[in-house]
């Protein structure tokens, strides 16, 4: 049984808004997503009722204080576009030396991860349903983030849509600006020309260096998601890109 998302929007109207309406041109660097209509299972609607206040963060033009959010000083990793959060919850459980801010606009995925995190009380994860570009611009302090995870970003395969790809300049300069020294950007893709683009764009991003000669080795702690399994079934190469802030 699925229900329209409207039933949660009446109680949590802010959940229906995922991007800044007054985005000025210079801030609107990339429009990397399309919104799908949403129908949710009861467990997803319940997750919002039960866990939204504790595990989700509302978009606000105000810097986040991670110490207050997580109640500790652990370094913070931001995941952009977590999909259904399959990797997010596993990485958060297994690598709990970090806190994770997981950002996704896809309501179905957002509520799935909210349900897992709330049911299992995974305290080192907070979620946002909002455009990550606006979140980074408006809510994240410069030089404060330990790492970014961007796994299987939408490849926007048609040439006329390449401008929608998330990994491009100047957005990657924004990622770099938010990282602490030694902080990392970790991207994975099964789309080969996007992988080349990621390598080239990040090589030209302010203050970032590639510790590898080209693509990086796979991190054993990164779980394989459905996008990866699909790519492997189609015989696509999975490329990993890892850059660090100088
Ligand atoms: C192809 S999916 C990959 C999901 C997941 N990382 C995985 O590996 O299974 C890419 C996701 O990025 C999200 N996304 C794209 N641009 C975004 C943005 N600016 N802010 C937040 N999420 C975004 C999309 O909604 C989509 O769910």
C-alpha cells in the first residue's frame, strides 16, 4: 500500500521544498536533479512522523554547528545524493569515527534512509532533503568538512544535458573550500566519460591533489549498491576518483 506524499507535506511543509526559489545566478551553479512524483509506503510516512525531528535537519540560511547537531567533535563527512541510503547506513555503522550529513532530494530515498537510521538509532547520521548546492553554500562553514562521498552521481548521458552533471567547476571549488586540509572528495561512477570528466575537473580544482596516478583503488569499506551491480552486469568499468585537499 502506497500513499501520496501530500499527507506528510501538510504536517511538514518544509519537506516539500527542496531548492531555493530565490537562487541568484552566481549561486545556482548546477541543476543536477529532476524531481519525481512521490508515493510512499506506510513505513516511510511513519519514519517522518517518528524520526524527522531528531534525525533530519531543515534547510536554513544559517551555518550549522556540528557539535550541537551530533553532540560530539567527530569529523564530519557529507554524502551528496545518497539514493536509498544503502551505502550511507552501512558506512556510518562501520566507520563510526565520523559523523555523516547525508543529503538527497529524492523523497522516496530520503524516507527509506530516515527509517533505517531511526529504527537502528544510528546516531552519527543526520539527513537533509534539499539541494546539496544550496546546503553547502548557505549552511556549511569553510574548512570544516573531513570528506565528501558522491557515489554514482547521475551521469546525464546526453551531451545537451552534460551541463547538469554535478561534478564540474565551479561546484568542485565549493567542495574544496568546505574541506579541511587533508580532507577528501571520493567519487565513484560507472560512466566512463563522466569518470574522465571527474578526473580532469578535480585536477583543475583549487587546492586539490590526486595522490594516485589517475583513478584510485577501491575503498574496501564502500558497499556495492544497486547502481554498481547494474553497471557491472552491463560490463561497465567502475572508476573511483579520490582527491585530497592540499
Ligand atoms: C544515480 S543516484 C545514486 C544514488 C546513490 N549514491 C547510489 O550509489 O546508489 C544519484 C542521486 O543524486 C541525487 N542528487 C542529484 N543532485 C543532487 C543535489 N544537488 N542535491 C541532492 N541530491 C542530489 C539524485 O536525486 C539521485 O537520487
